[in-house]
């Protein structure tokens, strides 16, 4: 059965790469979620004044991958304590949000956040928001599959932004992923 999930975790290029590598994910679409401006452009969202966040819509086959597995992948590619953006990307348009599409997604998202809050893995509070899905506007074509079209530029961006190093330390060395897998 084909389902959808929507996540915001800073730069949508990084989320697109993360989810595209998962078996059972059919399509990952970069775009803009939330906000009040209809069909915003990248330049408008970049100002931080439209209320949108860079996000991805994930279409997945729920017989091959669960929403639980998508949540784990999401948490393991962000810094959930940063309320002002993600890594080198600063501003409200880069905040982390789980947009739930139904009550089941809401319950799992809230449970996953609670697990992280209680894990003592982080000294700062979890800043990732959990909100109902309201809208999503696809980003311009040049953003789609950026990690494949421009692999060198993308890998440099991910490394220099601090995302790659952070994720290796927190989610692998400190066993953050294992905490989620065992408790969610």
C-alpha cells in the first residue's frame, strides 16, 4: 500500500538522500511545507518570512518499509536539539518538523520524540516540532536529486556543514539509532 510521510530537517537535499536510499521508498520529493504563501519559490522561502520549512514528501510502500523505520531514518540525519536551523543552514525555514498525515503517524512521532527526550542522549531539549500536515509545494526541478546530479558539491556541502560528522558521532558512536530501534 502506497503511503506518504513529510519531514523537515534542514536542507532538503540531505533528507532526499537519506530517504532515497531506503528499500521500500518509492519517491522523495523536495519542497516547502507549512507556511501561508501559496506555491512559494525557493527565493521566497529562503527569506524565512513565508512560514514554510524546506521539507521532503516521502512516498513509500508500507508493505516494504514502515513509518517507524522512516522516523528512525529521519532522527538519525538531523540535530533534533537545534531550534534555529540545521548545521550551516540557519533560520526558521531550516527548522526540524515531523508533519503527520494521520493519528497513527502522530502517535509514533510523539513516542519517538519522547524516547529521545528520556534517553539522556542530549543535554539540550528536543526542538523538533510535530505538526499536522497542511500543505506541501514541490521545489524547483533543479533541487530534485541534487545529491545525484552534483555528488561532489553535495558531499562537500554535507561534510563542511557539520551534518556528516555530527551524525557519525551522535547516531552511531553514541548509539542514538540503537536507542530508537530498541524502544520505538
